[in-house]
């Protein structure tokens, strides 16, 4: 499925963008290794649909007056109160050049350990850095928790079946998911999970920005 988004050239920046945002326009910046940086508007409703369908790891065809660019949503800034997108960066990619992105993990199936031992599945990692050609980038990668059969079971990177054309440099022994018993052990794992979540938020720290960074303009 090809996801397309129409972009119109914009000539206003900073505080002057307030009225345009109220009118349903999202300011974006477009750049890439061989791309002259440019500033555009896209329809906010169309952007949300594209984000829901493509995420940040699926190619979006950005259609401008002059040409069509193969892009990835590279960064999004959200309003701290409303949670609405207020700015987005699009990275232009080359079809024949490998690119590294973080792809979300989709946990599917049921763990036998949960049924047999009243255990709890602890999802240690929620996304995986992969490398692939733009057209081979998956929207998400499935992780089947049915592999967690007892209290000693763990799912590591080595256990994940990557799609054709996709590789990862993440250590094979890195734990993706595991099971733990109920009670105190669960509370300890929940604390670990919370710490990892905090780390993830810090890594994506640009998501809660009050306004469009000046460097984007």
C-alpha cells in the first residue's frame, strides 16, 4: 500500500504559524542527504491518518508541486497540553540505500506460562532498531509470546523472525520479553519496566515540545 500526503510550500514561520494551525494546517520540514531543506504545510487530518497507517518506519510519498519525495516521518513535536501535533520532520530517503530505523514490536499470541503458573509477561523492549532498504521496512515486527512456556523462558532478539531484507545490529542475546511469578517478583519487574519506559521517553524527548524548534526554520 502506497501512502501519499500532499504538501504545499509555506513561507511563514514561528508565531505566524498560529492561524495556519487553527485552520488545520501542520507545518513540516523536509530534508535529506541530497535534498535541499524545505518548509511545507500538510493537512493535519491527513497527517494523522498517514501517521496511524505508516508510523515512523513506512515510506510516505510526499507530493509537492515540483515532485514526489519518498520520505519517513522522522520527528514529531506535540503540544504539551492538547497532545496535538504542532510540527513534523520528514526525512527524504533513497530507494537503493539502506536505512536504520526503530520499528515497534507487536506482541501476539498467548504464553503457556501465564495459564499454567499464573505468571506475568514482562515486555522488556517495545521497539527494535533494524536496517533495510526503504521499500523493505516493516510497519511493525511480531513477537509471539507463545514461546514463553515456563518460568525460565525468555524471548531474545535471536528468537525474532525478521522479514526478508531486514537485519539488526542489536545483540542476539538481548532480552525482548520474559515471564515472572506473581507477587514480589512482579513488583520488582514492574520497577524495571518503568525504568526502561523512562529511558524510552528520554530518547524521544522531542515529543513534548511547546512549539516548533527554531532550528527547524
